[in-house]
C-alpha cells in the first residue's frame, strides 16, 4: 500500500482557501483539507511527503481527444487546405510507421503533454494495420511515462483511406475485444480501451453500429468524429438525407454512451438532440481554428447540459498539446464568435478541461476530492503569469505560461518533478524523434 501526502500553498479546490493538503492511498484521494488536519490523520503517519511550497495545486488536466502519432507531423502540413493537408501530410507519412515508431510518437506526444500538465489523454487511434501491435506500443509508452490513457481504438472501413487504416467489421470487433481484454484497468483506471467508429465518412453505418455494440458490451463510451467540416454535413445530407447527428440517431446505437468529436456544424436541432439523448462532446477549439473548420456552439451545448471535455486533437492539426491552452482558446473563441465578452467564463472553461472532461470519459479524474484518482499539477506561484494571486482560477485560464508547470502527479506517483520527466529522459525522446523523421520533408 502506497500512501502519499502532498501539500501546497494554494489550490483550486471547492471551498478551499490558502494552503491545502491531499492524502492519497494507492493512487486514490482519501482526504483533502488543511495541512495540519491531513498530517494528523493516522493514515498519514508513514506517508511519503511531497512539499509543493510556493506552488498551487490544481487538478490534472484531461485531454479528451488526440492522435498521438500526428505529433511527428508537426509543421509538415501546416497552412494547407484540409484535404491537401490530409493527402500531403497524413496519408503520405503515417502508413510507413511501424509499431516501434508508434512507441516513439507516443513518448513524444505524451511526454510533452505531461510537461504541460495533462494527466489523462484519450488517444483516438486509427493506424491499427489490422492488428493491435501499434496500439499496444502506444499504451506501453504511456505506461512507461506514467500518464493515464484511454486508447480509443478505431473502427474504420472506408476504402479511400490507406490500407493501414482499414479493417473488416469482424477484424475490428475481434481486435477491440483482444485489446480490451489485455489492457482494460477497472481498478486504477490507468489504461482504458474504448471503441471509436471513425466518422460517417470513415466508417459505414454497419461499422458504426459494431463499434457502439462493443461499447455496450464492454460498459464503456464510444467515440466518433462528427460535423467537423461543412462538407461533412453536405455528404451526410446526400447519403442519408439527414444531418450528421440525426443520421446517427437513426442507427440502433446508444447515444448516451457516445462521445461526439468536434460538432462544429451541429445545428440547433442536433444540439438539442445531443442533450436529449445524453450524448457528450470532445471539443477541440485550437484544432478547429487551425484547420479553419468552424466554431462549435459551446455556449449553447453547456447551457443545454451536455457534458463537454476539451481536447487538443493531433499534433499536425493544432501543434500544441496543452489543455490549459485549450481552456483559454475555448473561452476567447466563444467570446469573439458571439461578440460577447461574457459569453462564457474562466471557471466554466477550467472545468471543461478537468472535471467535466473526466465525466465525459467516464473516469474518476479531474477533481481534487475524495474518491477521485490522485492526479495533480503544481503551478509556480512565483511565475509572473499567475500574479496577482487573488483570482487564481482566472489567471490559470487566461494568463498561465507553460513554464509555470513544475510538477505532475498521476495516480499518486510523481511523473514530472522540477520540470523534468521522471521516468523517460527527454534526450532519449528527442533522439528517437530526430532519427525517425530525419528524411521527412514538407513539399
């Protein structure tokens, strides 16, 4: 049994003021409160002490949508139209990656995320090559770094994509079940496997139903890209005579377990339907801006009670992997889109990257409270981006510099200490990435 007490000079915790301490046993938070009270608890007698003096304790951030291998493509397809970006960067380089290369990509993407305070990542994974070697290498890299991972294993059968993306329905089902049996962690939730029918264009209706059925049988959510680009709405209307979300609703699937991704072009009827059916959304404002996708009506979705979690998307469609950055981007994009500086506040956007993001993935993460996993981030109170300190939560959303992230704990274990990864040398990751991409070029 591993017992840890972490003490900080400030915290973003409900009703907390001043110094705060957390008692964690086997990776779970069991007590939060005044440091004197926590240290006096009998369970803390032999605990490991972690002192975050001159630092603020905040919940670890939750990245609800990413494609880890795309970090290798950073800069390769920047500033291109969407379909040209897809063909010249994504489709050109991704099919040549081996399982070892996938491990390198995951170390790169997840290592950088940890340094930015991401403690949980959902990797929407579609380079499966009709097996599980690539996905397994990605999960093993996450385990080595110590980050919490949801591997959203893709169900993909569009014949216009590279062969490495595609599977038959029986293959996708069998591979998902095998990966889930190997890695599903229902105790500490460090590794999670969830099905992910790619999209309306990447998966046939039968493939989408197969993925949703696997989710129902496994008792987990399922993920799907929907209405990211305007042309995808047009395609749905042409193929099904229905807008994207209404077309999904016509299928025999449980939308209450669905995590839609993007939803930039959902209309009011679709947003109402998402709320009515209990669906969730992974919202990626930075990526949507980077690719010129459009603007998801986040304010309306939140008002309707839809669970929304922030995501960075892949490293070649955003180029940043910080959920703190997405909090700020979400707030500012909604304000300017509505020409209303009060359209959404910092506190709401903070929750979208922490507690409601955890709820979206159905994981006990994103809150500093008993019963949640001990995923925490320390922020340097001596960094000027947090001055003055009277409105800490607003400063974290609107002003935080990445240099202020000093320490990260996942499941009660230190994974970043004094701004350095604890388990994998950054120099190793840099060398592996440089060797792998040495001959890659932008046209």
